[in-house]
C-alpha cells in the first residue's frame, strides 16, 4: 500500500509531504486508526525523515492525525465524540460564513456556487462518485468562506476542514444514498438564500445542512 504512494514533487519540503499524505488519507489508503510510520513514509515519498516528521506535524495541527509517546502516530478515529465536536464547530462556522457572505459577497463571487451545484448534478446524472461529489461539496463551502471576506473565519474553517473532509468521506462510505439524495437540493437552497435578504432562514438552513450530516453519521456509528 505504501509503495503505491506518488513521489513528492519537491524533495525536502514538509508541505509537499503533508499534501501527499493527506490525499492518501482522503483516498482511503490510510483509514481511520491506521499507523503512519516515518521511515516507511520517507522511503515511499523519497524525502527525508525530517521532512516527513514536519509534514506529520502539519497534519496533526489540522486535527487529521494523532500522535502519542507510546502509541505512535495514527489517523484519527471516527468516534461519536469527535463527530459531535467537529460538526458543532462546523455548524457555527458555516452559519457565520453564510450570513457574512450574504452581506458582503458580490454576484461574481457567488456565481461559482451555481457552477459547482451544476457539476454535482452532472456527476449524479452520470456515474456518480462519492469522492468526486464530496470534492465539489467542500469546494462549494470553500467559496462561501472566501466570499464572506473574513480572514480569521477562513482560518478557523481551515483548522477543521481536513477533519470535516475525513468524516464526510466516512459518512459517504456508510450512507452514500442519504448523501447523494440531499447534496444537490441542500446546496441549491443555500445559493438561493445567499442572494436573498432572509438572514434568519439562511442561518437556519446553513446549520441544518451540517446537522443533517451529523445525525446521519452518528446513526451509522451507533448501528
């Protein structure tokens, strides 16, 4: 499995190593709970152990991996406790991002949202892929944070983004139909409300969009 990882394009760069490992985690090459060993990763990526160590430190700051003195470094588990915490934070952030974008965003900043929803619909109309749908989904929310025009809010989103991505990947793996059946309508509704003056409904829908994902994932975890 490790031997299949692509070589890092720029040797010695911790950021490049972090990017490659992150993509591998999102692709399922390293599932939740999987160990990440410096020596094996350095050999597979063609970089120094120091670069891998620094890259893993970056991923730990994102909350994507955990390390301990006696248990080594592992990809975070998808537990009910972690899901509750991450989605609670995401719900508050998404709400603020949406109502901020509603006030400050220009029509040009909101236009890409329609394109992303159309791309989701095209994906579902064809051979729908959960990972490709999720990539469009996350890109949609990235655009809202950009349109909100609040640098500190964007930084707060980036602090949990990798965890959200991993948890959403798990949600798709255990309940793809629930995700597929809602992803277009929920995002299309957000695009409409972002252009409206109805702040209260937008805030409620932004939070419910996150809470629906939380409830669905927790239901599968408890089962």
